[in-house]
C-alpha cells in the first residue's frame, strides 16, 4: 500500500510540472502574439498609406499626360493653321516677298543694334562701379563726411568739402587737401583714357575780396587751384582736365541752415562719360 502511494505521487509530479510550465509559455506566447499583431496592424496602415499615395501619384501623372497630349495636339493644329496660311501666302508676288524679307532683316538688325547698345551701357556701368570701389579703397576713411563718392545716372561724382580743401574764404589748397587729392590722382592715373571736370561750388552768402568779385569768381579760382595740384604735383595730363565754376547755382542742400550751406560749399570732380565710344558705335551701325 505504501509503495502504491509513493508510485502514484511519482507519476503525478511530472504532470503537475508540465501543466505549470505550459501555462507560462502560453502567456508568453499570448503577449508575443499581441505585440506582433500590433506591429502588423501598424505595417498594414503604412502599406495602405503608400498605396493611396501611389494611386494619387498615378492619377496626377495621368492628368499631366492628358494635358500634355492636349497641348501637343493644340500645337499640331496651330502648325497646320500656319502651314495653310503659308500656302495662301504663296500667291504673293516676288516683289512683295522681297519687301517682307527686307522688313524682317531690318527688324533683326535693329534688335542686334539694341543689344550692342545695352552691352555697352552695362560695360560702362561696370567700369564706373569698379572706379568707385578703387577710389573708396584709395581714400580709405569712408566715414569721413567731407568726402562723398557716388554714381548718379551713369556718372561718377567725387564731392570734397571746402573745409577739407581750403581755408575759409580762400582758394589756397591746404596740406590735408593735397594728401586727399594725391590719393584720387593715383586712381585716375591708372585710367589713362579718363577725362574729368573739376567744379567749384559755393553757398549763397555774398563774397567779395581782393580780385574776387563774387561767388562765381571764388568757385572758378577754387576749381583751377585743385586742377593745378592734380597737374603739377601728381602728373595728371592737363588735356584730360576741365576746370569750371558753378557758383551758388547748383546746390545739394538748402542754404537756409548752416549745415546746408556747408554742404553746398564743395569741390566736385566729375568723371566725364566717354561719349565718343557711343558715337563710334552709332556711326558703325
């Protein structure tokens, strides 16, 4: 009897152990299945999105293809229309055909001429900008309000205040002025074909001293004083220089304030445009 109990216990233990282990594996399998099911659902959703995107792309491509075919068909119709028109034109006389050909040739020549002018203007503008950059680089202190370099309507202007160039009411060049004019002259000498004009400007305050009768006289004397420095001290060819006095008649600011009058008292160096190049271009055509 005792042996039978022991034998039954021995036989029942593996069954219990097997049942316990199987339950754990089953739960783990359930968890793994749930995880895989979630991933599958996510992948299935992405697949659906891709399929929708492909369908949309295919539809767009089909619409584009249809539109292209319509355009090609329209071009064919236009070409056929033009061909028919050309067939109709075949009845014109030889003199009329020659007249049409000459008109077309003239249009082409005028278009080429306009392009040449535009290229020349663009080249001149580029040279002006390069000249301005060289002048600013040579002078150095770009924050100095007494010196202003600019391009207006295709012309380069260098404005230098009288405070920097001359003593008050005088046309004698200062030492500082010669230093500045020397830097300007160095750039101008590198452009042997350049011609320029030195203009003297004043404010509206009446001036008369010694041989100077008025602001006209003062502006002219200041212009010629600058011209002589550029010629005698720095070797600028005199044939390239024009001296002019503008008096008070070309102001850049109001003469009603001290600041405006100070701005108007200046010497301006104007880089003259090389019009002969354009005249030659016109003559060539």
